């Protein structure tokens, strides 16, 4: 799976005993368990039909075909060979486009399956200008951060809703922050922003924190190089409330940091374009 920014990154009171006070053990939050693998519809002889899907990316394969990276609702991200799709009169040429809702079918059980059909469903406005760049950013996030053959139906629905919000000119920074957070949640790497790691104490709006990418929030120290975020911003993000200008600014820095960590230094080309053009 797979923005151009590098990754960054109590003890309870002693209980009196007969002889001497003994400190209580530090409460360590257990690592987040990976989300359970979701079930998918059974395939007969490896053949799937009528699956909701979107094209994330495609590239040439041999002389007349394409390899298409597709995000499907029940099967996750899969790679399909679209035979003959580059031929001038292929019906697939105008169908296998990004941000168009499709009903797709394929056959095969290997990592690279064979596309057997794709139909345009319609019902969505096209993305234009800034919204189009944001759409490509979403697709690049999915390609680089989603493992193949790992279904995420909730994330798929969130992706559809996000495309619709962008097409209807909702504020891109807010729309993107919500999707980035949903992506980390659905892939099992998002911490609870309302509780401090280790102590599990509630995050307080007036305090300042950093977010450990592997564990979650903790009170900020003067020596911390990670982005310092107010408790209010963390609480706002958890309830998807981005109306506060300070929340918008701090959440952008935090999500850039957390995504860079998950990407392991990999570059997001579309993110850099967005940063250069409009600081999203």
C-alpha cells in the first residue's frame, strides 16, 4: 500500500503498604488490534460480476492492454488486466476513467486478474480544477496505503461521499482531513485522539499534546520535535468538527506528519502539487 513530506514523529500515587510506599504500575495502553478481515461475496469459479468499483490508476500492458488498479467495495484494491483496452474501438477506452462509478467484473484468483466487463453507472458530478487535483490525491493515498485484496467497504463508501463533496465545492481542506482520518481508522493505524497513551487520561482542550504515530496523544515536552497540537484540535478532529481556523491549521500539520510516518518516506506527488498551489 501506498505527500512529499518526511515522517516525523503516570504513575498513580503510591499506595501505602505496611513497610514502605510502593508505586502502582504504569498503565500501558495495549497496541491497537488490526481490524478484522471482512468477508466478501463468494465467487463461483473465480468469476465476479457487478461489483461497485472506481479506477485509481492505470498503465500500459503489452501493446493493446492496460493494467488497471481498481478500488472495489467488497474486494478492496485489486489489479485487473483490461485486454484490448488501448485499441481505438475498444468499448473500455471511455469507461475505465478515474472518478467514474463503475460496475465491474473479473475472473481469476491470482494477484493479477482479468477484467471481463465494466459499465459506467453515473450519478456523480465530474471533478474540476482544485477538486480534480484533490481526487488524484485521494487515489494516490489509496494506492500507497491500502494492501491489495483487503476489503474496506466503509472506506469505499467514505471515498464515494468525499468525491461527491469535492464535486459540490465543499471546502477541500476540511474534506481531505476527514478522508485522511477515515483512511487511517479503516486501516487500523489511527489512535483514539480523546485519550492519552499510557495513562488513558482524557485529553483536555486547554493542554498541548503531541501524537505518537504508533500509540496516540501524550502531553508535549519542550524537547519534542513532533507537531504540537492543542487538546481542542484533537477533540475537534475526533468529532469531525473543523470549523475552527486553528483546528484546520493544526490538523493539516498533524495529518501530514501521521501520513508521512505510515508512508515510510514514500513521496506523494499530488500532495506536493497541492501544497505548492494552495497549501491544502
